[in-house]
C-alpha cells in the first residue's frame, strides 16, 4: 500500500474553501479581494493578549517578505505557508511524492498535504518563538489576573498566533479561488506598500518613535531645521547620499521599479494558431522572469529560518555557544550575529551592514557579500526551476495546456510532444536566467538601500506582483467583455 492510500482519508478531509461553481463576475472577485485585504489590515492591528514589554521582531528585515505584524495575531505572517512550500518544492523536485498535479485526485492530496505541513510548521515555528528566547515575553500581571502560571499564559499566546496563521492560510485560499491574484502576494504588497508610503511621507510629530520620511526630511534640510554636513566633505556627502538625504536609496527604489517592469515586458513570443477556427491566432509569451519573483520568497524564507535557528541557539546556549557557530550582540531587543557561521549566512540588509565595517573587517564583509550573492543567485535559479515544474509551467505541462485549448504552433505537427520540444528551447534556459537575475537585483538593492527600509527582495516582489496583478485584472476585464474567450481558455461561461 502506497503512502497516498494511507494518507488519503486524512488529506482529503482537510478543511478547504469551496471552489465557485461556474464563472465569478469580475466585480465580485474585486469585492472578495478587497474584503480579505481589509481583514488582513485589521488583524495586523489586533495585538496579542498577555504579551509583556521587551523583545524585538525576530524576523527583522525579513518582516516585509513574511508579512504579518510583530506582536499581533499575525505574528507568524506567511512564514508557515512559505516554509511548507519549501518542503513540498524539495520533495517534489526529488520526485519523492509521486503526485501528478494534473490528476484531480492527486491535486486534492497535494493541497491537503500542504495544509498539514502548514499546521506542522506553525508548531515548529510558533512554539520556539513563544517558549524560547523571550521573543514574545508573557505579562506576569495578566497571568496573575487570570490565576494561571506564566507557562499557561504562554500557551494562550501560542494559541492566538496559531489561529492567526491558520486565518492567513484560508484568506490566501479565498483570494486564490474567489478573488484576483494570490493572497500571499497581496499580503506582501500590502506590507511593503505601508513601509514605502511611510518612507516617503511619515512625520515623527504624528507618532512617538517614528522617523521622518524622505519628503519631510528634505523639507527640513531646505529650511535648515535638519542639520546636514557640507557635501564637500566625505561625512557630509555620505550623509547626503545614504544618510538623512537618502538620495541613493531613492534612486535604487526607482531603478528597481523600472528594471522589473522592463524585465516583465522582455519575452520570447511563440506564435500559435487555432486548429479549428481559421484565422484565429495568438502568441505564447515566455518572459525573461518566467517563474516570476515568487520563488525568491522561498530563498529569503530559508535564510530567515536559518537566522531564526541561530537566535534560538544563542538564547539557549548564551556564552556557551561556540564562537565558530555564531557571536551575537543585542540590538533593539533582537540578537544580531557579528561573527561566526550565522554571521556569514546573514543577508546584507542595508548599506550600513557593509559600509561601516568595510574599513575594519574587509575580508569578513567581502566573504559575507559573496555568500549572500551566491545564495541568492544560485538559490533563485534552483527554486525557479522547482517552481516551474511544480506549478504546471514546465514544457510538458504547458504543451498539454496549449494542445487542450485547441492551439498549435504553425508549421509543426499537432502533437503535445512536438510543442514540448519547441518550448524546451526556451523555458528551461529563461527560467534559470530569470531566477539568477532576480537574486542579483535583490542583493544589489539591499546593498544600496531603499526608501522606507524596505528590503530589496520585498521591493522586487511588490513591483512584480503589482505588475502581474495589473495583467490579470486586464485579462479578467477582457474575458468579462468577451465571454467566448472564457470557453477558449477552458473556463465556464455560466
């Protein structure tokens, strides 16, 4: 008996959002998407009950990618979902699952297995976050009021973040089936957009602890209320470009925006013609960023989990932690690696991570940049390949989709095998190049800095997801205007 037959009774009964019967009108899709986004913003402002003061965001700069909010019910964000996807990508890439995603029954098993892994990751991530390292410290007064020990209050806190993570899972599923785009993508866009808007327009007078945004700071520089050194000196020039002036982060933010939009428009178009409708022609685009930038979430999530492991080990071993493994100092309530293996595995977050130590520790900084660059470029290419193969975007699956839609490549015999051979000339190579390019851009953006302290990966994801969302909305509107096109692409016109 295979594992599929053994696990089927459990996996097929996992709770899921019901798929719509027939066509969902575009306005209703927008309504579902908007409603879920409002719920997401609401939940990021629902603070955890029983959490005391102290402790910092363990995700740090990864927060813009993993979404959610520190100290809120969405403490875990999309972390468990992404980590479960990494496990499934690796198992699927090694062909250990034996699941055919084109088979409806195997699709149900795959989705059920993903949900089960998400629950497992909630426990593996949430329990250390609550019970180890003082990342979510309990409030003794709340425990005393409830008449329970502090460990009992810790279980209540864990229950809240577990419920929040499960809500994120189902909100993502609602958008995927009833809305527009991907829930995970929209949550990332929402979080990064908040930071970008704050980076441009925030004013410290509105809330305690806030920092002034780009435009407010430059208003202060022009009026003289914000002191800045002479641009003729090295200190003043650095302050103007990377410090209060933030000219280079502004240029980087704009460059990333235009580069990603341009890269999304670069494509190889394979001509298609309909086998039954004479004169009906089309094109299948193989984009430069064919696998999109979503595989980059998996790479950064893997790095986030490695750093999370390092902080857990530091919290438990303290000074007994071997120096070769990691040396930590506490900054803003979070232990940051300053030496050892976990230091070299830590990504470059901002210009301050490498500029300040370049004069004192040049070899360490160069090694750390090299590791980060290798991790992102190689990881981006590898996960892009896994993403294409497991999401039905590979040459084999794409050839079958083109064949089932009634299209064929002019001048070639009508056969999925022939179409697959043509696609194999482009898709594998473009997938690797696109994944590596996205990784390179992410590291470059982090090293130069961005507005609002948004990570380079977060900015890349936001621009790419927004661009794809625009394309999907345009496609939905086109099919809404011309119902016959839904039939051509295999969608119900009911």
